[in-house]
């Protein structure tokens, strides 16, 4: 998700919540998933190591950095674009080629195009992004089977504690963060809190991500419309991450949902500004075929937006790519319109993904569309790999624990 609002949805607290759901624990050994995550994580590291150009790295993710007009090439249509190809060299090594082409030896290929558009008198980009890769072993149906099993496990306290003591993943998390599980009449509540142990073991992660958690407040309700009685809830309270799982759910709660809804309230405090988004709703549709999983996602609505406070007009030291709009309220309102409804007749931010497999190989294709302001503003300021690297040791250790559970 692009521009300021995209950055808001992708900010570390929200990303951290979703990452927990994907990495919280593996219920059993799985060679295919081990192969997938080995390939995927090594690919991401290879891409990061292949260039020091921050504009290229952000553009690869569809982010319209203010400097892309100087750094990206122009295609035959006159649009800024970027391609990247990757070929596996063994299990965990990759050959990365910026502006490479797709051929039979390509295991990863991404193409991003920034198409200039006008919206009334405002300048925007339509961003079209396609990604394909051949990595075996992990599909949405696998994730939903895990999620369904984990919700059931959390309702069996003795089994959960036994699992927590065996899982390298959860042992790492509970040895780094303060963690506990409590039960109410409605919820099984799992909490993970950044504390002094976190600060001692991973000070960069504690300072950077912890500070951002304190600036953010997120409350997301997740449910299957065909079974709305049982919901998941993801939230935070300062540096505490909270996962609410339903009590005594049906055994097939999230086994193969045809649709999942997300309804969120989000608050961000930064640079003297408080931004509140109420009832931001997202729809994810799924089609489960014998040899293919297909997902489609898009925003449905935004109930209400509120901005208060007074922006502090200063540029943080070392931040070169930092644009401050003349009318902050108008800019953020426009960004929300682009994200939720769009202006070019194609709707707001959306994606399609297909995961096709035959038991021995898997081909995954992603296609995303977004509309963003050409000049990008973020309440979190500019991002670069040097800042992100403060979290590296924590995530590297977490990934290593996850891989032990899979292998």
C-alpha cells in the first residue's frame, strides 16, 4: 500500500501483528514450508544486499518515492518502470538482476510501472505491480489450516502450554518478550509485551519498533461473514501486542473461508498530529480449487477520518526525502480517497493472487493496483535500510527459531 496512507497500513505495529499470525508457531514439522521459507527469506536478503539504492528498493514494493523520476527508467509509453529478476543458485542463494528479463531460468520476476495521471488539478500515479515466483510449499490454504488449528489449540490450555514449551518459535518469543494467555467469557487473549529483556537482547528493535507501537493504536476485527458469531481481534496497548481468539469455536472456523472481512480503527500520533481512522473495512475473497488457491482483496469503505493537533514544521536530521504538504488535512483526505475508492474508474488499492501447484512445484502470481500522490508524505518520516536495520537482529533470530520448528 502506497503513499502516506499505505505507509500507515504497513507501519511496523500493523505489520508486526500480521507477522505474528504467520510466524506465531508451527503445529508440526513441514518440509515443504521449510523449503518455501528458506527460499523466500534468502530471496529478500539477496535483494536487499544487491543494491544500496533506497529508491529502487522502495519502488520495487510499489512505493512512489519522491525521487523515482530521477532514478527509474522510462518505458516505450513514457512511464517510469522497474523490473527485477532472480534465479535460484541452490537452496538459499540467488542471482539478482535489476532490470532483468523473464526467461526459463527465472524463479522470481517483478515489474512495477508508475503511470502519471491527473485527478482534477492533482498529480497522481497509477501503480501497477506484478510479481511471480517459483517457491514450493506454502499457500493460503496452508495458512488457514494452521490458523484454524492454532485457535483450537489455544482453547486447550494444557496442550497450548505443552506446545509453547516445545516450539522453538514460541520459546524465542516468550524468552524475548513478556507473554501470557488469559481467558474471559468471550476471548482467549494472548499478549506479548516488549520489556527490559527485549531491550537488553535487542536494543535496536526495542527502541525503533517499540517507539512506533507507542505512537500507534490499532484495533482490527477479523471474521468470516458466513459465521459472524466467532471473530478474531488484533490490537495493541502501548508496547503490548494483543491477540484475541474466540472461546470454544467450531472446528472448521477458518478452515476454508470463502470471504474474510477486516474492520479496523487506527490511531497514529506523530509530529504533533493525531490521525484517527474509524471503520476502515477490507474484503478478502478466496476461491479454493483442487490445484490452485486464488485470492482477491480490496478496501470496502472508510467510516470516518479525524485529524487533530498542530504539525511541527521541521525536517528530521538526515532525512532528504521528506515532503510536507501545504494543507495536511486535504492531503490525507485525498490519500484516503485514492486508497479506498480510487479516481480512475478501477477502484482503490487492490490485489489478485494465484497459487498454482501440482505437488512437486508451485507457481505464485501477484498483481496489485494502487493510486498514489506523486509527492509522498508520511507521518513516520522517510525510511531507509539503515533505520530498518535496527530491527534486523531480532527478526533474524526470530526467523531462525521459526525454521527450527519447520525442519
